[in-house]
């Protein structure tokens, strides 16, 4: 699986269109990250801002897109393997992915 270079805020994770541009949410600079290039991913045809909702905002729009996507499992796998800490990946929020990783660590320790 190859990756596509994208940019997001170093503080809040919101998608930013230009590297080094300030985030409109918190004024921190953007950094580059590698997003998976998943053929058939419908998020590529959707506003990336929906996948990085501001704190306290609903993630329902992004999760609805994910629910219709044929590559949701591959996307989640990528996010877990690359420790993505921001945004909706594979239909799950950063909090939901942390719970999965914690459960995996618990199982591995048992």
C-alpha cells in the first residue's frame, strides 16, 4: 500500500491544505503525514475536514462515509499500525482506537 502526502495541524490534527500554513482552528502550523492510498476509499472524494472534527464536534458525518466504504477495515488497520492519533480512520475516533490498542496490550500481557 502506498501513501499520499497530506498535511494536518500539529496540535489538533485538523486537515490543513498547505504545509506550514496555520490551522484555522488553533493557529498552529501544519505538518505532513502519510495517508494511505487505498483504492476505493470514498473519503478521498469527501471534504477532509469532516474526518478531523474540532474537539466536542460530531464525527457522525465522517463515520457515515466510513460505513459505506469498501476499504474500512484496511483503513482501520493502517491507523492502528501507524498510531494515528487524530481524526476518524476506519470509522473510529482516536478515543475508540486507543481502547482497541489498550485491549490488545492487555491480551498480549495475559
